[in-house]
């Protein structure tokens, strides 16, 4: 395997700062969802985010920390998985409307020579529930090849499709968390196929993580909506934690962005 590129990362939160690192975790109680195949939808647009504040670009895994598990990695991890680095970029914060969390990664373009995608390509989506953790949480992970894309995370009143501007139906959810990846793609170079090889069905059905839906994949922007809770039991300020994990998995160099939702209210 070739040398790993050095990347710059900037993180910011709309309320003035990201949460401090909390690396004393034990994420070994993952209940996976059934992962049928999934895909992405075509159009996209840019999102608004506050100015950024520089932060460290590397974070070695702590000896006392464990990496978040999901569909493909229940406890213990599959043999052959090697974690290169892990870090928490957002620690249990509410990225409410007007208070988005933003992480910006700078990657070389292209990130790999053809036939690989020129941008970090969404390779797989996973989901898992961790009811025994403190706090209990549900998780959706996005796996990329080629590098970490930048991303914005914010609760929104409704999920709007990038490009068309039309609402994307997400029935049966109490709130919607929108995740927008920048400098990324979920389609092949010729635009004829999805790069996503596995993903759960749209109805997840966990207490906090109820569903998800694609909202765009166009001109380097990939968007998803995550359904949180149910209309009968909405939580106004569900807290969110975000992990970034770089690892070797199934022979692939994978960059995982794991979005975790505090499920305390539903326990």
C-alpha cells in the first residue's frame, strides 16, 4: 500500500466551537440492520456554513478508545481490519437550524488515477444501534474510498433535493438531520452507475435513527437526510456525535464518517 497523503481539516460549529474530544468509549453492543443494496439520486447544490477554525489534521487512536461499529463491524471487528486513525470531530452537540457543524478536508484532485473516481467516492452505508452504551445511541456510517470529504451537518425543517429544490418525503420522522458531503461523489466517472456497493433499506426502524433518504449527487456534492425519532415523540434538541475513522477493511483503504444520534430519550 502506498504512502498516506497528509490532509488538512478545519472544523467549526455554528454555536462557536466543536465539543471536546471524548475518547473513553466502549462501542461493543452494535445491533446491525439488514443491509440490502441502495443507491443515490442525481442533482445537488452547495450548503451554507459558518467560517472555519483550524484544528489538527491527524489523530492517532487512543489505547483506551474503541472505534464505532456498524453493519459491517459488530464486536469484535472482523479479522484483518486495521485502524489507522480515529477521531471525534463533533462531541454530543445539537447542530440545530442556523447552528450547522462543518468539517472541511483538503484533498488532491484527483485523489487517485483512473479508473478510480477523481473525488472521494461513497462506497457503502451502514447502520447500527448501541442501546447499552452511555449514552445509548444509533449510528449511520458513510464509507468513502480515496479520502475524507468535507461535510456539513444540520437539523432542517424538511429535506430539500439539491438541484430541483423539491421536498424529499421522509414520513414518520420527528426531525430531519441533513448531511452534505463536499468534494465527493456517489456515481461512477461516466455517470451510469452508483459507487455504493451496500446500504440498508430506507426504513431503519431504530429508536433514534428511523430512516434515511438521498437528496443529491451532483458536481461534487452528495446529500442525505437522516430521520430522527417519530412525530409522536419529537426531541427538540437531539444531540449528535461524529467520528472519523481511517482503516483497512476487506482489503480496501476506507474512510468512515460515523454520525451518532443520542437515543437517551427513547430508552
